[in-house]
């Protein structure tokens, strides 16, 4: 979920708004800052701003889909089901994740590259020369964003959660609404396959959309975030029906918060499924990116968007 970058440095795009044709007013006027503001911004832009952008992007990716899960479940009264059961209203949930992805990319791409997920940070470092020194910081920022989004969703639905569960020490009925929990009858091999193929195909499409030699995209890069969001929608509606993580940060961040509420039981659900949601997306993304580079990417052509 990222645009291709040219170097290890993180560039910050500054957009100035020209005066409008009518009158002397500008559409988005540029506000001159005080000396202390300019000094702070000069320091902020080097490291802190990209990390904050990744955290916010992960937050946006997680919060809309997560909130949609809670909304669908509480309005449909599905809490009598097992934690791993499928959740109705998948269309609403998939659409929410799609829009969350789109807005996350629009927000973060000019600042940090818009990785959003650890698996994409890893493949960009592996195949697109993103600095390995920044990889752990990006991943940590993404997990923090997912952690905060889970906390905010929990607070928004606090009264409803307590109404149905009778307190935080009850059964972990809401786990499947925050983290990926496949149905109990689905075997582990199938879960691994679904997670792998989903992230592999997603990464293949993302690498194609962000290829600077893609003549259909190079002239209109603003279409890339909506198209990636559409891909997220299709994955959740299709192959991800039994549960798909897509982003290890979404699962890890949510589980870290849920451990505060429910305790360590959250890590053992569905035969410790969390390791699948953490490891397999990275493997799938590496395979998808490698497949694209081997068979389609032309390293010899000039990269206009890099």
C-alpha cells in the first residue's frame, strides 16, 4: 500500500495554492508560522513526521472497518455466536476497510510513502530500496496506530459491550470484531492459504499500480488509492470470507489492547491464530512482489514517478 520512492530519504511534498481567478483570495491560504513553529517543523519533518503519518495511516485503515464490525454485530445481535463465527454485513465491513485504506493512502503517501502495513514496509525495503534502518520504526508506528484505533472503538462501544458481555471478565465474544478469528471448523492449512494468497495478490496489484512505467497510471496517480481500496474490498468480500488479516499491525495492535481488557486469553484463541496473521501476510507480500519484479518490472527503463 505504498507509492514507489526514489531513495532512502523521505521527501515531503509542499503544495502551494495559487490565487483564485475571482478576487485576491486564495483557495487554501498559506499561513506564515512563527520562528518557533518553523524551527520545530524543520526538526519534525526528518523522522517524526513520517512515523506519525504511518501511525495515522494504520489508524485510519483499522478504525473504519473495526467500527463497522462492531456496528454490524451489535445491531444484528450476533453476540450469541462463537467468537470465531462469521460476521454479517460483510459488504459494509469490506466497504469501510476500502474507504479507510483510500483515506489512509491519501493522508500518508506524500509524507511517509503510505506503507500502512508491516508487510508492505518489508517488501519496499526488499525490492524498492527503502531504508532498512527505518523498517522497525515504521512497523512500530503502524502497530501503535492499530492499538489506538482499537482503544477508541472499544470506548465508543463500551456501554454496548458491557450490556452483552456483562463485564470485561466475561467470554471473549468481541474478539472476532477486533482481530481476525476464522470459524472454528476451518483448518489451519486453509487459513494459511487464504492469508497467503490474499496478500500475494494484493501486493502484486499494488506493485503494478505503483510501477512508474505503467503508462495507464503514470498520468493519473491520484487514482491509485481508490483502486487499492477497491482491491481491499474485493479481497474481504471474496477470498477473505473466512477471515483475513492483510496487515499484521492490525492484528497485533488490536491484541495488545485486548490483552489489557480480557487478559492473555486473546493470544490463544483459534489455536494461537495470531502467528498466522503476523507471519503469513509478510510471506505472501514478498512472494507477490517477487513475482511482479521477476516477470513484469523493467529495471532498465527510467522511472518517472520515483
